[in-house]
C-alpha cells in the first residue's frame, strides 16, 4: 500500500469532538459504579494526517506510531494509564504491570512505549524522562487503520468524566503548514573520529584474544539549534524521506524520543510471530547501474554476510524454545531503503502455548544487530567503550495489547530536548572491519536526520 497519509492533512475541522462528547456523556450516565474495566469510546472521523493533528496539540505528553507502509498509524495525547519502572529490569514485574491493565481493556486498546537498550543504572540526566520501561495508554487517539480514521478516548475505572470532557474541549484541529526546523549552529561528535578509531581497533584486537566475535559500537551526534526544535516537525520531514521505515515519537515532559527505524524486532498476532534479521549495510547508488553494483557487492560481501549470520542464528536460537513452528530464511535478500540498504532475512513462526509478548521481548532484545555476539561479552565492551548512555536508542519501541504486539528496534533515532538534538546510530564491528569505513557508514545512516534538517556534513 502506498503512503496514504502524507500531505493529506485537512484545514477544515475534524468535527469529531461533539460526537465523542456525546459518546462520553452516554458512557458516564449509563456506566456501572462497580465496573473495574477500561472503556474505549470510538467515533469515525474524516481522513486526515494524525501527525498534523498531533503537532497542534498543546501538551507535553504526546506520541506517534506508524508501522511500515503506514497501514496502521496512531497519534495520541494524554494518559489514561502509565506503566513505568526505574532501575533493574524485572520481566515478571513488567508482565504483571501490563496484565493488570490489559486484562481489563476492550478490543483495540493498546499501550505504547519502549525500553532502554541496557537496564544498568545511568546518571545521564538527558534520559531522565525515559526510564527502564514506560508504556502509556493514551487518553485520546487518532488512528488510521485499514482505510478508516477513528478518534478514541480511553477511560479507566473511577476516572473523572468531567475532567476528561474538559480535556476533550481543549483538543485542537489540525492546521497544515510547513514543518519548520530552526538553524543548526553547532555539532559535537561523541566519540570524535580519533577516539572512534581507537575503539574499533580495540575491538578488532579483542576478536583474536577473546570469545568476542561481533560488537555494535554506537555514536552520538549532538546538534545545537538557534531556538527550540519541535520534534513533531522534525518527524514530519523525516517521514517524507524514509517511506519504508517505522516512524515513532514519544514525548514525556520537555524531552522527546523520535526516529525512523527500518528494523522490526517482532510482530505478534495471536499465536503467529514475525521477526527479521537485519545486518550488513551498503549505500544506494545515484544511478540504476551504480545501485545494482552496490546491491551485488553487499550480497557477495563475506564480511557483511558473516555479520548478518550472527544476527540470524541468534534470533533462531532465541525463538526455538518459544515456538512450535519456526522458519528462518537461510539466504539474505537486499532490503532497499531511501538512503541505504541492508541484508535482511525473514523469520516466521507459531509461538508455543502460553508464550506472550513479554517472553518475546526478553528473548529477542537486544539482538546482535544492535549488541553483538556473544551477548554478555558484547554488552561489556559497549559499556566500556561508548562514552555516552544509549538510553532508549537501540531499545524496543512499539505497542502491546491483549494477545498482540509490534515492536521496532529504535535505531536511526534521536533525543530532542529544547534546542538540542542527540542523533544516534551504530555499526557492527567484526573481523575485517575498517575504522574509517565504519565511521562513514554511520555518517550515511544519520544522513536521514541531516537531510531532514537540510544539512550537509
């Protein structure tokens, strides 16, 4: 399905608040005082761009999620419920927190959010708004799914309907305009190139003296702006130049995590699971001939195929005990993006009885595509060599519902705070890696953000 929503925002009123108000009042007047379940009030609305609607909402609690191909697009504001945790990750507690809500919701209800890449304690104040995990059931949603636009309000037990109605009245209609971003006035790389070269050389030497076979090293590019940056405007521009990606935005207070990721962690629908191995990178060519040469070179690259195989085998091993049926492609294909390409192998299966989304998160995150192989050795190297806290970068972001979920890997992402944007990306280091070439690969990966900001570096 082609991009159905880009540029389709409408200046006219969405005209759904009156319908939603009537439905809320009816739910309030006919609800049972002993009801302990969540309610989801839904009305159909004219087709518009949820991101345009989100941009004009005056709140510091916003989110946006778009699956690849824009067949499922959701924007939301406010909080009906929040599940979050600071400190060491306990998957049993995460499941308990989620089940306490999901066991009492109606069809279509989801919690949106994500998790840290590494749950070790961090003193970096930049990520204060994004704890170990945070999932939100929004108060209001605008959702496009299967050709239909819906507005929804989620109401929890004992929520104050009068307060909800006041919040409904404060929602604003979209007003299409140019997605303005201010001027970039500074750039700081962490690590700088000389330190990056040292880190890669250290990893290369470790391959011959330890069990380490692959480690994904990240970089952070901090951009300073002449005035505050609106992350929704940034995502609108980013979305236009990355049409084949997941697009996401999570705002909590004055900080916003935003990105365009090409990589699925997994999708669960009932008992069916889909995942993928994505590793190995090459650029796109400026001509058809050059593009074919880059594709052929990537498919024949021993180094990239070896890097990809670590990811493919790790996913297969991680899912083998959780599935009744599992099929993993044995030959990688060329995954073409607007600004680059990757090797990709699909993974499909049927989960075993009792396996849920939390089990899949625990088994799959982080894959060697963002961590390394073996897992613990790679994580130790990342903690030792990277001079910054990854926070939610390279962690799972997405949504979870009763019996369904979808998560992307939050690569090609950035943390926006007032007039500062931290852009993150990484490269898989294996035997045969060249520090300078890996530096340039990351420059190509963060090129989507730089292009969205009309920058050339």
